[in-house]
C-alpha cells in the first residue's frame, strides 16, 4: 500500500509539472500573437495618420472627431481587420489639452481588434494652422 501511495504521488507531481510547463508555453504563444497584432495595428494606424495628414485641411480635422473606421492589414491571402477610433482635440504649445480654441490640434488614432479587450496601439500627431 505505501508503494501505491508513493507511485500515485509521483504521478501527481509529474502531472502538475507538465501542466505548469504547458501553461507557460501557452502564455508565450499568446504574447507572441499579441505582438504580431500590435505590429499589424501599428502599420494600419500609421498609414491612416499619413492619409489624414496628406488629404485633410486643418479646418476639416474637427469633422474626423469621433469617427470609427474599419481598416485591414493584408499579407498574402490573409487579412486582419482593425477598428480605428479617431479623436481630435485642441492643445496648447506644450501639447496639453486645451478647453479653448488654439492654433494646434492633436489627432489621435486608437486601433482595436475583436480578439483583445483594449486598444493595441494609439498614435497621436499635432497639426498646426
């Protein structure tokens, strides 16, 4: 009987060790996937910011405030969709949000994906009149 108990205990320890190792590996894979999604979101967000910078007049930036756009990152035959939320606000010379109108506006774009609860990346740029 004592040998059976020791054998059972040894199997339990081996099972717990294997379970912990598998959990650590799954955590590493999840971090790797999150990093890949961040890279894709980063590319999509920077591209959208460049489009805004090139195609939008300073006075028309306010029209973008609150917009939610759907953009995709495509590599080969795979495509990943991101939701981009645009916020526009007035800032002072130091980049601090201002309650009154200034000659500078900060445009920030946050990229999210349905797989993750929070924004993957947020980019901000200050535009001057």
